[in-house]
C-alpha cells in the first residue's frame, strides 16, 4: 500500500518510523557537533558516518526494501532547520540534480556544472525516477512551522517548466504534516515548496536520498554510502 501510494502520488507520510529514544539520540549527536547553529549542512552523513547506523534502523530498512527491487545506497544527505532566527521560503521546484565527485568525466554532459567541491548534474530522467528521498523529522512538523507542500501526482509529468506551471498552478496541493519520528518519502520529480515557520519552533530535518540505479561509467557519486 505504501509503495503504491509513493508510485501513484509521488509521496507518502509514515509516522513512528523512529521511537522517542532514537530521535533523542539523533538530536544529541547533532547538538554535540553544533550543527544546530548552522541551519543547514550538506554531505552530512559523509562528514558524520557514525550517524548512518542511527538513521538506518530496521524500520527504515523494511520500508525501503519495499520501495526498491534491488540493492540501494545513500547518494545525498543534508541536515537543515528553520529556527525562528533563520527563517525562509522555499519556492515551488523539483529536485533535478545529483552530486558527483570532481573526478567524474563530464565530457558530453551539457547539464553539468563544476563547483568547487562537487559537480552538479541533471541525470537521465530514469535515474531521477529511481531516487527516493526520505525526510526524517526530528520535531513535530505542522502547517505553522513550514511543513512541506507537494503537488499530488506531479512526478508523473516529468521535468516541469516551473514558470509556465506557476501561471496556472494545476494539481492538488497537499500539506505534509509529519510528527517527530515520522518520515516523508518522496519522489524528486514531485513539485514541492515550503513556507516560513510561524510558531517560533524548530523544524529539524535530515534529508537523505537513496538510489539503486548505477551511473554511467564516467560518473562517480560524490556521497555514495553503502547500506548493508
């Protein structure tokens, strides 16, 4: 049922993936590394590999095993928050890029941008369709503190011209409220956005992307972590 909803709607919210103790352990780790002071940090699990086991619990593994038909790996991880003193709006968008190692051979890939420590590339759409994003919520996330807004079924329309879509805003908008310890699973092609927080509470999230599809031989994932 959960797999069907993810494939059909482009997202599914599942509460109680992590119990209170598991959430507290993750938060303690974040606070010990002073991440809560920066509001956002890329490549989080590469920098803090000890957190992988705390995140990849039997509950999460069971759900991902249903979503994927073959072996999968972590390909991206970000920690972010929306505390009262660092609040912002995220406009409507799709997640269309992956991060590659700077040693990747990007000749013949016009969508690639070489940054200081990584290459950002829009891959073949089959790769994007294979990715599952997991947003692990460490706080109760409600409409008042920036819950993600998604357009149901929008992932079925491929890459969307955002400027054209904004003129009509077609599709059903869903506000994805998630309790602490719950997760929002989403396809990257699902249109999504979020508003500012309005209740002066934190909205700490670990954003982790999984993929089971290999890249072309010239390309190397920047953040690939095997999960056994």
